[in-house]
């Protein structure tokens, strides 16, 4: 393999790794928010309010984490 092909393959693997990290981060943040909201709603009897609030907080945490990942990856 030539150096150009190796570098191209390395860039593709790096891009796939970064995109899968983004997808996992978004899913994990939102899942944690929804799960926590449902659990607290069932314990406290505040259905659907904590689910909605914590779901929105999970989405905000996902955006914040994505921006941090982008900034960290952009510094390299």
C-alpha cells in the first residue's frame, strides 16, 4: 500500500470513530435524561413533568458534549 492510501484509510477510520462517538454521546445523554425522569416521576407521582424537564436537560447535555468533542477534536 502506498502512503497516500494508508493516510486516506486512516482518515476514514478516524472520521468513523468520531461519528460513532457523537452518536453514542447523544443517545447516552438523552437516555439518561429519559430514564431518570421516568424513574423520578414514578417515585414522586409528578408524571410527566420530570420526564419532560430531564429529557430537555439530557438534550442540552448532549449538545454541550458534542460541542466539547468538536472543540477537542478541532484542536488536534
